[in-house]
């Protein structure tokens, strides 16, 4: 396809240009601003004659994209999410978080590493290998996900798989420094709350202040976390229970005792644990607080990411390890990711073997001045094309310098 200069600029096929363009399409979640970026991704595929669908499930206000090249077997699914965590105060950033600036060998911006660059290399792999796939030179086919809602456990990837954008293998392109993760921790967020009785602070004995009851609750959670840290997984490390938010009386008159206090408990779940067992432990923890301290404490679980794993020596993992080492000298030791990703939707919900793998460092995710090294992005692009060719039918490529 011939392209005018303006169209080439608008729908680039160079990696840094495309990744920077995606960064410039702000898609913060919360509140869930994926639409603009999703529509761009769908337009990009359409401009390059690649079949793509803008899906309005599970949320018509937050569409996502599924694209497909070819119809042969096996099918490799390349998964990325469009949503990014809020950038916060833009004045704290060296560069505007949505400017997509490339400077000193780095692409800066919110989503540059988590994970607009991962989405870009998936899109470009589809573009670069389209002729080989459609001609039959490569027997398999390729699916690309540009999913919504990963940052808040929305069922974006799950709904894409259920809509038929599935396959025999999956790669979730989160930043792992090109290491292959065959397992990951799960995560559950619990909102724990207990009541107070409002009264004017000049007459505190006429009410009940729930804030002092935070002390025994925090002590109980600290003891629970200490017990959890004794549980370990050889690939994913320790289980944890961490208080990340505390709230009481927010928005109320400062001279009034709070009507309620609450906290958020972040529970990191090992592959051998279950959501149900974590629920039971939290329930027991709070039951003991009721019995021992008389605190009417309640809990509700909100966002949930289940843990997931495939065998360490699965062929999908072995192929990616071999190519990542050949191209970039990446660590090939068996490994599990300590964060949570949409890989659980492939393994647990769809029964599709999948790994988490991608360029860039997870340590950069969600940070001020988030960036990805250009060299890491380019290596990731190279490796993904090589592994895709291998998985879709071409003999493994010789190492190139």
C-alpha cells in the first residue's frame, strides 16, 4: 500500500513513532478513557488493511480492539492493554506525560513501558508478517488484543477471548525485561470497614470515634502479613497482606467524629493459593477482631486477579527464552512475575497456555517520568517477530548481530 506523507505520519509503521503516538492518546483508568486510543488502534489496522473489530463489550463506553491476520493453525495471540494509571500532577514530570518525547535513548510518557510499547510491537508484528501469513509461507495466524481495563481488573481480555479472538498460544506483553514468566501472583483488594457514632468533637463521649480502633486492626494485619511471608513460591516469591489506604471522616466536618472508618488491604496470592482461601483467612482475621476487641468490622472484596501458571518447560516458554537470550542476552532462568496481569484470563478462563513477556522494566511502571529504553523496545520487536515466525511454522532463525 502506498501512503501519503500525512497518512504515514498519522499511522506510522516505525516502532518509536507508533509507540509515541499511542502514548499521546491519553487513556487513564480510572476513570476509563480508553475510547480515543481504541478508536485510533482500530483506524490504524483499517488503514493498513488488517481486519480489526472495535468491540463494545464489556462496556460500550470503553471499547477495545481485536485484530486478526490469517486463519491457519496454530494461532498466536498477542495481548496488550490500552489503559494506563493516572499520571497525577503533570508538573511533577520532566516532560508532559502525554507528549511522547524521545530523549537520550528513552521514550518518556505515561504508558511508555506499561504498556503502549507492548501494544505497538504487537501491532507491528501483525503488519510486518501479514504477507508471509496470508501467502501461506507461515501456516499459522496471528491475533492482536488492545484490551481495556487491565489496571482495575475489568474483564477486557476475557471478553476478547470469549468473542473469538483466541488461539493456541498467548503472550501478554507486559514489561519483564525480556524474561519469560510462566507463573504470576494473584491479587485481591479488600475494603475493610467499621462504624463510628458521629458526635461533635467538643463532646466526644456522646459518640464513638472509630479511628482508635485502627490500632488493633493494623496490629492484626501486621501479624497476618508476617505469617504470610513464611509462604513462598520458587518463582513468584512471598505472599503479602499490605494496607494501602486508610480513610475516616473524609469530606465531613472536621469537628465531628467519623461515621465510619475503612482501609484497603492488598493481598498478594501465590499460584498454589486460591481466592477462596484468601477470603476465608480475611474473614477469620476479622472475626477474631470482633471477638477480642468488640469491633464491628466488615469486609468486601473488590478487584480480583487470580494467580496463574503453566509448566516452566512449556514449548512456548522455551522458544521465547531461546530467542530472548540470542537477541538480547536475557536471563533464561525459570521465573514468575510478582505483579498480576491478564495472563490469568488465558490460562484460567480460556485454557490457553500463555506467558508474560515484554520489553522494559516493571520498575518503571506507574512512576513519574515513566520511560522505556529505545534499545529494549527494538530488541523486543526483533524477538517477537522471530518467535512468531517460529511458532507459526518457520524454522528457528539463526542468531544475528
